[in-house]
C-alpha cells in the first residue's frame, strides 16, 4: 500500500484549489489589482498557495490514472 493521499483526497484538493484561484481572480476583477503590501499578500501568497496546490494535485492524479 502506498503512503500519501488517496485519489479522492487529491480530487478534493484540486477542486478546492481551483475554486480558490477562481475566487481570487473574481476578487481581483471586481476590486481591481491590489497595490502595496496587499499585492504580495493577495496575489503572491494566496495565488502561489492555490496554484501550487492545484499543480501538485493534478500531477499526482495524472501519475495515478492507470491504477
């Protein structure tokens, strides 16, 4: 048995990550591009967190697709 998250958990992580990226994009579209420190916090940290989480989950799902 392999250690790590199950396929169901990976799908859940991918869905939450994509939803977070969508909400982040919607907030930027409605409120405008943040300035100053908010740009680092909102666009940088939140975008990186959700983006990297989505990429990692998608890659793991792609590798496990035949199992």
